[in-house]
């Protein structure tokens, strides 16, 4: 879709393909790149010589344009209906040629200045005159009152239409006074008017905010024509990312933009959307792109909170604080060149978001949107259902047996006889196959948003409020957010304008799910025996006498799921304010000065208890076991910047230059108190804690920057852009804290430069290339050793020690990313086919490695500037429009990304570094000569022939080996849009391939007897296919549970490595534009849409899990699957009103 | 004019923004952490040593036992599990050695901190002895220097050389200690009492010296001589001299999580240990062992049965499956086997004190030194009995009250000393002494483990566990016991060259390789 989007913008300008209405697409008629040439001031050759037979009208028009210098404005749909024409004229006037061309066609034209406007010839006078037919006349003017020529006027729901003449006048017949006239002109807001009792309707059109040419918002918010850009910058269709279903709209980017890899994490509705552009530029955990909203960076780092013996809870990211209804435009700057002006923050690309304003809304504009989503858990489990709960081939014989073996399916064969179970009752010994749907519930999400806007020539405002109420599929877990967005614009004087954007959001996370062990609901649900119905524990999770947890397995760290859900309570509340104030002074028509102050600030209050009576808790010396922790986080970033911009044209040459500076001041602090053991039972406060552990931490840094860019253009087909940015860092040694980041890029419009040589089927050809260097930041205080005192004394003896386990390095530099990119854009066959490809090579040098060093050095790691890595690949978009009829279009967009990475260098003599490990099995490493993200784990001990060695029938642990990379090489999507009259159907299929995962789930299922792979050897023991140390085949049988438990003890990973590739039917959306139905009411627009997310897993290779079920936000955990909540299929319904 | 004015203003603004950035240094100084602290605080932090020694040492010396494989296995099955094997390595280097090396670096040339310097050297020597005894060759001369000297990949030093240096350090440090010099009353073991520090240093030196009995008796004798030289302050002479971490309800015992934590239901007391105590009517048994009725439900274990006659130790060489075939198999209570567990109200309290180096151990070492003729004062019997008495009268150990006096009476002690196997008999002196040393190292299993390898006592039966590590297995050349623990896998994966060199020097990084004093 996005491919079509791009094409459409080139063709029609941003305004048009508002896909709500097919009519609009067809009616608004123009081609842009021609129009945009109207500024060229060369003389018009009046005479044309042309001799072509049976060619398309488009070809003829192009030729006339080339010879005469006139621009053409026309309705592509109308032209496509025309049959082939033959023309033979010599030294004729333009009028003569056109008359010749159009003589048998239902087309007419008018000439105004250097523009020729072609439109469908006015309908033949209607023969049958209706009784009530009304003739409406009027004048269309622009906001300065100047008459507008060539404005399209149509009667909604009919074929009737006309255009205005040179005086802006028109005349049209309508059938009744309910008729709605639609006035449209390229570059202007379309206006609809109900005829009513009037016969004279004068209309003034206002310019739309977008310009006619495709405009891309580039770094620092500077708008530039797409054609002039020498790198890949993709505008994202805001309608498509605003489909309901995901609470975090970042997830909707998945599969839509080439080069962008999105993971919707399995961490619940309030979770992070993990976005990576062009691979992973560093070995660190967070390679998220910079998010810039209205020119000001928004901290998008995921927020997390700790859990004992478990993964951290994912509490969401910065994108979450944005209401997608507020987004006017979104641009993805993928490469270093695109992002170069962001210098040290640009290594992972930039997502630039501009929010809506109230401009051009003469009356009070009201928009309202409401959606409801139901999310249903998906069950990928396919366990063995032959042998039930129990251990060592024995079924539970008592309640305490049951409560000790609840995590094992190594019992006897199912026979339906009653057995004691974990709830203290007897149940038949039968399989229970529906654990996922029995325990998890349907998640809900209700989102409402409303926006008010108004704007006139002096200024505008827009105020929006949105509210989301969502429930997770885990019980007692929900999420709520409210977002307020305000945009104010005011023209203080003719030259001085001011603008204010402010966004305030409150989001609350209650009991977000997490993986790992203790208190992890997904872990317990997944690991319970295959004959347990999780609901049995609902009323018996708490011991009625002690009030403590009723354990269900001898691994006390696997908490009873209902105990976790109802007793272990976590709460997080985030208040965030971000926004900016801008002053812009137009010093001259070619020169402006802008100053801006932007703020991003949030407060996060987090609290979590460790409930008294949790089975895994240590007994206490005094009081009650359990605990509580409370955490207050503050983040603040202040950016002050200025920008001076100038642009001027000298003949064929144009210059556009900007110069600016930024001062960033960032700080965060954290005040936390955690207490263990309580004086008073069930009172979870820090005051009630016996062992108190307070902590305060602070970190702050400043970066000053100066930057500039210079754009040169020649004849509107050759463009050159150079930028430079210098950053000064407070985090670095003052002797070497200044770094310069240059970039250069260029684009060449082949189709313009050699338009006379271009065959008629080529519409647009652009070549582009660029080189840039950008950087990555270092952390504050990493240059010095610090000491910290312990919070409590030891029997009155105070103590303190070296703070942290990272050895400081005073000589750090920021890392550098050097990227070369080349690309081309093609539009062919009258826009029916378009293609955009980019090739890039991105080298990261001076990579700051948080290197593991031997613990014997006194520290576990240090940071050094030695790493080098490379990402290179191809991004491509192919858009085909197989059908383009008046009432039906079908557009298919295919995007495909191929990215390969290679670790080029680590610290001297170091072939490998470990960057992360999973809860149970496997770890992530970076290895020289291998792609990023090596998944490693232990293999069996093998002999020289590769056969597995067994001792007494049991395999042994062999070497650690690399199984592959956890990062996909291939990512792509197929996006189909079908438009029929007012209906639109959108379907997306996407895939990722070429990567592996290590599955904690799999490993757990195997060792606990749930996995089908654990069936062999249940009777008589496992005779493993291995050899004795002397090479003879193994003949010793090992009892099944003892055998499979060895996978745990010896941490053998080999069996739990999977191909992580998948093809998924991601989305199906049906949208109906109901504006026609309500055209005689006070509602301007209305549309309804229904959406299904995660329609179908078409192909995957993993047992028992969804290969996308990853819950860790960090890149140090890539490909390490750990047990997380099930992925969901969601069904949404939404309605949109505009008043 | 107006335009010029604006441009000038903005230029001034620029200069203001970028011209003076003196505050960068200030910005990059952490306002809530210190760039230096009194090294005494670091010394106290280093005194809190908490390492997991149950999974290997406790199981190898057959005092602690769990029957499970998987996540909790290690010494109970003679298998090599990195997580438990590398615990001591990572913990000591990452906490104690990191800070002690830093303290030594800070105060080594400070004439006003000679006592503090000596204390740091003694504690450092102790930590390195723990490391050598467990792993053999370890980084020593280049350890802990990542920040101070930029040594991020420390080389491994020869274990014998390290031992030489430890002995030298202990001797020198004790000799430098001087009550008239700097006051270090902020340290936690003895509140700065110099005479006690001397005894601590000398007792450690005695321990170091006695390690040589198997390989170099002359060396042993000479070191023991230096350690016990009364002119140098002597060794520990009462329980007052013990090096003990006095845990409390806020600072919990850092090393006994296995008794009280989430795996508390799987840990039992080993059969040989229960039998030794039971067969000799040991008055300590009732405070060590308990049978809990309520396992595994929740945090309330129920009222324990501490009757010595009912205690039954968990046998070795069995799994949780085939243990049903073991003689005297007592059955299960839920998921928990009905074998004795550590008493959670006494030595297993969450706030139980943690003894590192004790008077009891020291007296028993003296007994052996006297028996071997390294020293000439006192009698073996007196040292032996003083050692037993010392252990029985340790504070806190036998009571449910933190720091409580021992409930064991003189009468119980006297009766015990007359037990046929206990009453001192010179012909089986080494056996008796070292069996008592084994008991006196309850909960300090790294020392029990070292002494077991050195002395060969108690005479334990090898596990012969199916599928045990081939370097340990008798069938493949071992003697059935783990003789050392292997280096952390992390060292292998990133400090490869240095580890390889050490492994080659020692004859392989495996559990069958012996520490130099164990040959």
C-alpha cells in the first residue's frame, strides 16, 4: 500500500488519495511533477510539430509539453479512458494540436498562463429536463478573492460535472436541492456544499497544507520536494498506521515499510513496539530509531521494571504517548544521510512525526473516532496427550504428591480413573488440551478520541483528547491511557509567527505480564502438566488456614497462576508532557529565522509487592515474609535550538541553505525504596518493611551542536545536498569531546533531464546516491570510578564499595556509522507500475562495546571503542495497479528487505563477546566473521565422527556452539488494497525469514514431559541413539524423566533451536465510507471499518509457540524466546466522524 | 536596521551557547556517588563474604545432600555445573578482590594507614586461599586491576607461587600490625582490635602451613612455627577470636539461602554426617538436624522433630527415583523425602551467623601439628578437646536466638569426650582430629572440603553415580571424588589464552585435577 501511497503522492499531492473515498481519487485530477515546473520562467514556444500514430494521449501531451513548455493539468482517469490517437501537424499552434487530438474525444481544455487544463467535456445538454432541475451558478475564488480557473465541480453520486472558466465562473444543473456540489482543485482543500434553496453558490477554496508536489519532511522538520532527495525517506500513510487493534500504533508499522523491522512484543497491551531500521547498528540493547515529534526528539527508550527471578515488565515506550489520530504525517528516515542532521542521535534512523493543526478549518471542525477491539489468545500448543501428570512413570497418589508433580507429565498412560489433583480434589486422569483458552480471557480495548479545530488567516488551534481502556488477556491486568494534544498557531505580525504544540499523556499499567520464573503467569500456565485444568485452582490458590500460596509443583519458583494474578500486584503510572514553542521570523522573502524550545518530561511511579505467603519466600526472623517496592522515575530532556534558512534561485540554479544549533540537556533520576519482610501482614508500604533498601540515582548529560545544510538544484532535475553537524559532548573527555558528522547526497531526475528521449511508457526515473557519517552516544559518568555506600549498616558498621561492575574508561568516543546508499525510483505505464529500490552499506566503527571481561579483573565488563560491524542490504518496493477503473481499483504493494550483517571486529584478540542470556537456555553473542546476534548454546558431547557420546546411556554436555543468527535476513510484505465505490478492503501478508530462535518454552516442555519429543522411552526407558566412549552403540536404557531432565541439568540447547521464519496473514481491513449516506445531515464525513489482526499463520516452523512471541525489548535477547503470554488475534470495529 | 539587530542578537546568543562550556566537566560528574571513600568502608564490605558452597563443597564432604538432578545438581551427582562451580570465583573477584586491591592501592604508601593496609592484605590472602583451594591456578598478580592498571585479561598464576605469596603476605601483614598505629575501629570483625587481627592472620598462616602436610612436611613445619610463634601474637585462643559474620534480621546470612529459600525442601543432611553424630551420641545433633512435617506447603514447615534418635541422613549415589531402593528409605512427605534437614531454627536460621575462621578449627590444626611434631608445646589431647569444646560453645550456632549462648552443657561435653570413638586415642589421632575438623567446618564447607582432600578424613565412600563426570569416575581414572572445581565458562570464552595456559600447566581444567597440596 505504501508503495502506491508514494506514487499517489507524486501524482496527486498529499491531499488526494484520502482512501476514504474512491470518488475523490478519481475526481481530483492533476499530475504534479508537471505542475511543479510552473515556476520555471522560460518562454513558451508557440509552435508544435508532431507526427505520431496510434499513441496514447499521455505521450502526445508529453511531447506537446516538451515542445511548448506548457504544463498540463488533467484527470488521469479521464485520459486513461481515451483511445489511442494519431496526430500529424507541422508548426502548428498548441490550440491547433489539441483540437486535432481531442476532436473525437469527450475532452475539452482551457489554457491559462502556462497551464493547459484538460477535463471531460461537459455532458451533452440533458435532453430530458426534469421538473425540479435547478441550475446553480457561481464563482470560485481563492482566499485572496482571485477567481480560480479549472476547478472541478461535480455533483455527488452522479456523473455530472463541470469546471470553472477563466473568471472562476461555473454553471451546473442539479436534480434537486438535496444535491451536494463538490469543489476540488489540486493543492486546495476539497469543499462540499449542499445546494439547498440557493441557485448562486460562491465558494472560496483554501490551499491545503500540503503542497502539490510530494513533499517529504526531512531532518529538523525541513520540508523538501521528494524529487530533490538523494536518500531513502518514506512517507507513511497515516491511515494505515491508524488501524485499531494495537494499543501501541508503532506495531502497525509492521510489514509496511521496506527496511523497517517491527516486533510487536508479547508483553501485553501496554508494551513496547520494537522498531529497527536497517538492521541493528550496535551491539547494545537499544537500537531504536530516534522519534522526532514536531521537530523535537521524544525519548522512545522502553521503560521497564524489575521482577525477582523473572524478566522485567515491559512498561511501554515513547510512541505510546502519541495518539495516532493526531498524526498529520510520518516520515521514516532510514539511512544515515537522511538522518545526518541529527548527528549523534542518528545511528538508527529517525521517525519524524508531524501532528495536525487546525489550519484551514474555517468553521469549528470536529473529528470523532471510536473503536472497539477484542483480542483472543492464540493457542499454538501441541503437546503429547498420552501420559499425564506425574513423575518417573508414577501418577500422583495424594494431594501432596499432586502438588509436588504439577509441573511434570511423566506419569502413566491416561485411563480416565480419578486421581488426586493440585486443587485437593479428585479428577479423572484425562488430558486437558485447552489450557490457553481456559485460563486466558478475551482482551478488550476501547479507544475514543475527539478533536476540535479551527483556523483562520490569523491563526489556528486544534485540541484533541483520546482515551484508551484496555484489558490484557491475563486476568486482573489492564491498561489505561489518556492523551491530550494541543496545537496553537498564531501570526503575530505578517512576518512573525508562533506555534505551540503540547502533548500530555497519562498511562497506567496494572499487573503487566512478564516472562521468566517467579510470579510469571505465562511460565506457570505453560509448564503445568497436560492433565491439569488451570481453572481448578481459581478458588483454591490460597491456603484457607495460613493465607499462603498453595503450591502446585515442587519448583516453588513457579508461582501459582492465580496467586500471581490476584495477590502479586504491580502498578505503574506514567505522566508525560512533551511539546515545543516555536517562533519564526521571516526576515525576507528568502530568509527566515526560527527559534524553538522543546521539552520531553515524564514521571513514572511504579510499585510492586511480593505477597506474604508466597511459597518461594524465605521464612522470616521477625514479622512476615514478603515485601514491597516503590519507585519514582523522572526523565527530562530540554532542547533549545535555532535555525536560519535561506533559499534563492538564480536562473537555472537554486540554493537552499540552513544553519542551526541545538543545545540538549538531559537528566533522569530514580528514587526507589524496596523493603523485605513486613511488620504488619498484608500492608504493603515502605514504612511497614523490616529490611529497607533505599536508593537514589541520577544521571545527566548535555550535548551542544551546530549544523548546517546546503541544497543546490539545477533546472529542477539535478539536486545536491550537503550537511554537516558538529556535536560537543559533556560525557566525553574535554580534550576530545567534539565530533563532526558530514553527509552528502544527490539526486538526478533522468526522466526530466532527457525527457525527449524517454519512451512514453516511462513516467518518472530518478537516481539517487549518498554518503554520510552519524554517531551514537556514550553514557554519562563512564569515565570515572565511583563509590557508593550501602543503605544499611552491618550491626552498626557502615560499609561501601566500588559502584557497579563496569570498569570505567576515560577515553571513550561516540561510535560512528558510515553509510553509503544508492537508489532509484521508477514510475512506469502511466503509474500502473512503480518501483523504488535502495542499496546500502552501513559500517559501524568505533563501536562502543560493553565488553565482558573476565571477572578476575575485578569487573564483569568494561566499555571500549573497538567494535566494527556492517549491515548491508537492499530495500525494494514494487507497486502494481492491476485494475484502475472508475469504481474499482486494485493496488498491490510488495516490499522486500534483505539485510545481512557481519561482525567485523571486536576487542583485540577477542573472537566473541556474550551480550545476553535467556532465563533458561541459550545465550546471545557477537562473533567476528558472523552475522550479528549469534545464538549459542551447548551441544551434546560428540566423538570425532559427530556421534553423540553417552555414558551409562546418558548424553553429556559438549561444547558451546553457534546455531545461527536471531536477526532475520529477509523481511517483506504484500499489501493489497481493493477499492470499490465506497468500500475499501486492505489485506496484508508479511514474512520474516533467514533467522533462528532458541526456545525456552521448547526446552521446558521437553524436560517436563509435555513435548511430543519426550514420548520415546516412556515404557522401559530411553535407549538414546548415541555411542559409548569406546565407539560401540549405546544399549543402556535410562528411565524417561531422568533422561529428559538431563536436558535441564546439562543445558543442552541443540534440541530447542528452531527456524524462526514465518509467513503470516497479518491484517484484513474493510472500510466503508458512509459520507454519501449522511450527506444531508450535519455530519460531513463518516466511515466505519472492521479489522482483523493476525488473521492466520500461514507457515511457521516452531513447536508449541508462535515464532513472533518474543517479550524482551532488548537487542541483547534477540532470538532468545522465553515463555511469554500468547499472541492474540484481534477483531476491531471503528467509526470515524467529521463534523 | 532591525534585521541587523536580530542577526547580532542571534550571534551573541550563539557565542553564549557554544563559547563557554566549562560546565561540561561538572555535568559529567555524578552528583550522587562519591569519587573516593574512606577505605575502611570498603574493608567492611569485603568482610561480608557470602558464597554458595552447598552445591559442591557441602555435597562433596557429604554433609549436605539433595537427590535431584537438573537445576540443583552438582556435587550430589559428581557432575560439572558451571553456575554452582563458578559462584565462588565470580563472587570473590567481583566483590572482595575488587575492593581489597583498591584499598591496598590507596593506602599502600600511606604511613598513617599501616594497620588498615595490613588488614586488607590479610583478608586478601584469605580470599585467594579460598580461590586456590577451589580452582588451583587463578589470576593473582594481575587480578582486580582492570581499572587501576588497565589489565582486562589477567594472566593465571601458578598456585604454588600464590601460596608462597599468601604466606609471605600473612607474615608481613601481621608483623606490621601495631596497636599504636592507625585506629581501624570501623572494621567489623574485631572492631579494630589489633591483637585479634594478629591472631586471625597467624591462624590463617597456620592453615596455610598445614596444607603442605602431604607434599612438604618441612615447609609445613616452618610455616606452622612462624604462625604459632608467641612473639608474633599467636593464634586464636578462644571463641572470642573467631572471624564471624554476625548476621541479623536485616543483614541476613548471605550463604544459607538453600536452607531457607525456594529450594529448601530438597536439601537434606548427608547420611555419613548424621551417622557420625548419631553413633557417637553427639549433643550437637539435636541442634543440627530436624524433620519437618509440613513440607512443602507454603512458608510454615510445622513443628520440627529434633529427636536425635529419629534423625536419618540422606544417602549418596542415589537419584530421587532409585532412592526408594536405598536401605532405610523413609518415604516421602509430599515432594519432600523424610530425610533430616538442617534445623531452620538454629544453624539454618535466616539470620544465623556465618563463621569463616574459628578457634575450634585452629585448635584442631594445632592438635595435628602437635601430633606431627611441628610444635612442641601442649598436648595433642588438649588441643583436640579444646577444638571440640570450642565448636560446641560457639555463640548463635546452636540456638534459636541470634547470638545466643550455647545450650550444650559441660556435662554433655564431658560425656561426649568419653564416647569410645571420640575419646582421644593417639594411635588414631589424625583420624579423630580430622573427623572433628569435619564437624567443626559445618556450614563452612570450603574448609571442610580442603581438609578432606588434604587429610583424607573422614573416610567417605565415593558416590559412583551413573553418568558422573569421567574425570571423577573411578572407572575412567578418578578416585570417585571431585578434587577441584573448573573455571567459569565465561573465563574460557573470553580469557581463553590465559585459562588455556593455566589448564595446561595444571594438567587440565577438570574436576579430577588435584590442587598442588593434594598430590
